[in-house]
């Protein structure tokens, strides 16, 4: 489309930039789908050193418009060392996307301020990196971790319930762990830990 517009002399810079962004987003979405499909078929992530804070920032940025439309304020406290893990950044990004999107969905009917906090940190012994996604919504409503992470369990009427189950599979394939609980002061907290790269502390 870009080449066609340029050949026809319709090279408005604003239009071209918008189309270029759409093309980049489509390519990124295609790469995500392919990476998840590859993971589901072989259960082996493509690990490489990655900046965990950049991964988190990228995940939140992907949801920026949706969060704005839903009047959800997201704060980020990224205290982990930048090059703290060796992981499949695309898969980890999608886990964070899933958790932030679920938190936003939980806030959909909440009156007043809607808040999500995303944080990264390094354990005191330097062995693990932790990502926490916390909201000020209704909390887990008595649901257990086993329920939340069971395949085909969903709190959404239209949901298939595969999101959290796949997220946990991704984290476990990275030799990490997934946890959920009530947030301090109300709301829900979803946490994941990943082994830190040696020397990152």
C-alpha cells in the first residue's frame, strides 16, 4: 500500500507514517502469534538475554490506548537490573500483556479511580527477578490459584479460560513460578518470578 501511494503521488507524510505504524504493528502481531504457536507445539522458548524492564514497558505500551479508553491509570516501578534474565522476550511480554489486560477487565465496573501497578524487582539474594501486577479491583473473590490457573476456567462470560493456564506454562518453561493473591488494601496481585542471569546482582 505504501509503495502504491508513493507511485500515485499520494505521499502525504501523515498518512504514510500512520500506514507505516500499522504495518509495523501487524508485523509485530504476526511475530507474537508465530512465537506462541511455536511454543505451544514444542514447549521450548527461544531464550536470549533481555531487558526485563523494557519487556514490561513494551507490554504496557501495547495496551496504552485500551487502558486510556477504560480510564485505567498504570504506574510502573521498574527496579530490576535491566539485563537481569535470559528469556524469550516475546513470550514474557505476552504474559505481562495478559496480566495487565485481565487487571483492566477486573476494573471495568469499578466506580472511581481505577489503578494498576506493575513492578519489577530483584530478590535479596540476587537469584530471581519478580514481576508484580496489582490492581485495586474486587480481588480474587475467594477463587483459589488452582481454579484461576486451571485450563478452560474463566471469570469472563465470553472467555475460554486458556489465558492464565498458558501464561503459567510459559513461566514454568522458563523455570519460573506463578502466584496470585489478594493485594494489600484490596484488589488482586499476580506475580511471576524468573531465574536471574548470573552476575545481574
